[in-house]
């Protein structure tokens, strides 16, 4: 069979753009699909054609297989690439493609079915001789049976949705008392994400590494593994920074894990790209966790160390070609990292963020730096989809060199208008423990103090730059106003800080990382600004030209890029970035305090469930309601004894971040 003439990509964002680029290089025409929210998205402009498939919610667009197959027929696409997420592991969709005479670029429906249920997958792997984590994988889903299984294997245990992935429908349970509430929450999230609330229970290994093997199989019986990736650094069971090859995995262990992964794939007659995920204990023993029957988000690190284009392999294998390389021909060169850049707030438990990418400047791409993205400056990160902005991938001959390039590229990444995890990623990758490859799934929590820090050194860099920008921006506005004034010589338009018989002093407020700082500013006889905050003093001067600031702070010159949006500002230097605002003065206006701040929506989202009756007494810590956004559940709990007098929204309602959710009456204490 010859290469496809045209394919449709049943996805969006960076993976759609990624597939389009390889297809275009191979001379294959591409069709994009888009929802109302993605009408002007990057993937629609990169593709040769684009078809509208419905409203913004994924259930009405990207999860509608019939609409996607109809789009393929309409455009004459011979094959559909599902990307990852959405319909990529939906065996029913793969079967519908087959019935429609359209090639599904992925494994056969039976293979997807075999791995689609984590419980069934465990039984298949056990028969194939692949080592398993102790756990309960049977069909009886009663609360009592699941709880009994957890007690038998001993806490802590891990609840996992049998149809799950990406950390959805997953909960760690540390004691018997927590089990019932955790089971309810995991089921609810699994049902919302996958339409399937079945659970399995596994023994939770404390401090393992998450190592996965990239496998590839063709329709002729050939199978290879393309090294491994370490995906141990995670938050909320979702990967943050991945790397390949995995530190500390020697050739012998790589071969054992690779052969086990191939055995897993052969057990289900697999074809195409797949990933077998293992938990690797500190003693070198590994356990099968799950198999993802699709391309993985972190596949670029494998491509960087092997020189293989995995999407090209997918297309070739789907046309019936044999694998391009045999096992002995697959070589590992150098080391690669991938950092997932998200619109989220790490200081608020990685709460997803929505908003406009007002300012977006990625680092320059090269043989050492790669940026996979599906957004451009001005695009909106919406509540409807995963909040990933980009994947930043770096490569070099050694792990230390590749890590240095990752840190440098993170410092060059400029994003403003929305909170992101870029600074968090830089801090994490800069810890001594990460440099020393002291990796396990509890890495972030164990090194929280080093990752989430605000030091005096941070303030000594941010405050003078922010204050200097404030003064220079104010002077620029005054000069513009004076030049356009009817009386250009009016003393009220002078911006030189001159005062009669006194030193001109100004006090400004700067809000940085939620804390407000007062800065006293005077101007000396040479025209330099003298800044003071607490015991800190700085001498500053500079020039502001459009969105470029040249600043000298105590003799240290910085070249600074400036991004401004509404009342927030971002400054980017070669060494660091800072985001701040100038808070409005408190004018003493009373606010409605009938709804406490604890009961406001932490993000844009949808109300999932109301957990108490209005008027019923509750105690501190009781869960009141659950909302969901960007595939993440958030529980709103009571902070004191009292009662809910009114819920302001009902299940299914869309809610803006910051909106009051309920009215609460506090129990009077005597």
C-alpha cells in the first residue's frame, strides 16, 4: 500500500499541529477539525483544510465520532490520526472507522479493548508473565468488596479508574477512614472523564519511579522497543518533566524492561505506537502499571535520543509497511528533557487558569531546543480543554548539558496575561536533587521548600525593577500628555520630580506573589532614583523605549522586555522573570461579606454535585459541593460550623472563577 494522500487529525492543540508537520513533510495533505472555541486555532490554519464539528464542549465536538467520520468522508481523507486523549483509545471509534472504510492510525480495536480496562489488562499481563503490583482487579465493584481488598493488602492503597488515564479518577488512600470518601470522589471523576466509574485497587508503593517503554509493532509481526522514559516527576498523578533515557537504567535493565514491554504488546496482537508503563522500585524490581494504546504526550524525548519520527512510523505502519528499523539498529544518542508548560497556578495546588495569552515569546528553536505548541500570541486558554500551552524539549550529548539547556530555555520563555508554571519548572529543574537524578513520584512534595520559595534575593531583584518601570512609565505618560496639552509649559505637566525647598519623594505600592510592598522613591542631584524598602536601598537609572527597558540597578545593567495587560505587568531579563501589579488604593468601600471568600469558585468550571442539603448543619471540613474544570475536580468545604442557606448554582451550571457559589451562615459561638 502506498502512503496516504490525505489524513484527518481528530484532535486539537499541539498534538494536531505536531501530526500536521510530519504529514506535510511526507507530502500528505491534512484536514483539521475544530469546535466553536477553536475556530481560529493554530491547528486549523496549519492544515490544508478545516471542518467545523460542533460547540466548544468536547462531548459535543471532539468526542463525537460520527461527526469526525462524516468530516473525513466529506473531505476524502483516507485515514484518521486520533492524536492522544479524546477518541484515541476508544475502540468503538476505531471500529466505526474500519466499518466506514477509513484507516484508523492506531492499534486494532481488539487491542484497545484489551488495555482499555485496567482490570482486564492486569489479567492479560499476568498470563503473559509481566510482573504486576499487588491489587484487586475483579468485576465486583461493591463498596464493601473494594474496601475489604484495600484492608487486605494494607494501606496506603491507590484507587484507579479502570478506564482511566492522565491521573483522572485516581486517589491515594492512607487509612480506612478515608476510603469511602475517596472512592466516591474517584468514581465521580471517572464517570465525568470516561463515562465509566469502575475502580481497581492497588498497593501504593511509596517512593517508586515511573519508567515507561516506547514500543512499536507492525502488521507483519515485527516489534521493537525504543528505550525508556523517566516520568517520575508528577503533580496530581500527571507528569511534569520527563526525560530519556531514564537515569540509572543500565543496558541490562533496559533490555529486561523492553522485552517485558514487547511481551505485553504481543499478548494483545498490538500494532502501531504504544507505551508500557512500569513502576520501578529502588531495588531495580519493576511492575506493570498500564499500557497506553496511543502516542504519548512525552514522545518527543524518545524522538530526540533515537532520531526517529514516531508520527512518520505511525503513518508507515498504518499503510502496511514494515517497521523502518530492527531492534539492533536503534541507537541512543545523548539525553533529552520535556517540560510541560501549563496555564495553571502552582501556588494554588496547580489550579488550572483561563485567559488570553497577551504576550507569548518562546525560546528560539534549534537542534538543541524544540517547542511543540498549538497556540499563538493572543489565543485564549479556555475552560473546555486541557490547559497545556506547550511542550519544551531540549537535547544535548549528556544529561547535565541537556538540563542546562532546559533551564536556559525556561528562562527565555516569555508568557504574560495568564498564570503559568514556567517559574515552577525552572525552580524544580534547578534543585540539586533534580540535577542529581534523585527521582521518584514524590519528588515535588519532598522538595517543596526548595521549589516553592520566595527569598530576599528574589525581592532585591524584582522590587527595584518594578519601581523603576513605574517611574519611567509614569514620566513617559506625563511627557505625552504635556506635548498634547494646550499649555505645554504648565508646571502641572512637569515630570522631573522637582520640588520647591524639599526633596521630591513618592511612595508606590507593588504587589508581588500576593504580597504588597511599599517603596519610597527620591531623585538625587544626578537624576538617579534612590529606592528604599525596609532595610534595602537601591540606586537606579534607566530608559524605557516602547516595550524595552534598559535598567541599571546598583551598577548592574539589565536589558528587560516588558509586557503589560490591564493592571498586571511582566518583566523579562536574561536571568529571571517577574510578574507584579500596582494595587489600587483602598478607598474604604464596604463589600458584601454575606458570602465568605472560602465559597468562591477557584476557577472557571462546571458544578458537578451539591453534597449537602440547604439548612442542614455542617462542621468544619465537611464537603459542600464539587466543581470540575479542565479535567480536574475541586471540592469546596466548610471552614466553620454552620449551614448552607442557599446554593447559587445547580449541577451542570457553568461558573466563572471568583464567583460566589453559596451563602453560608456561621454557627454563633457563645
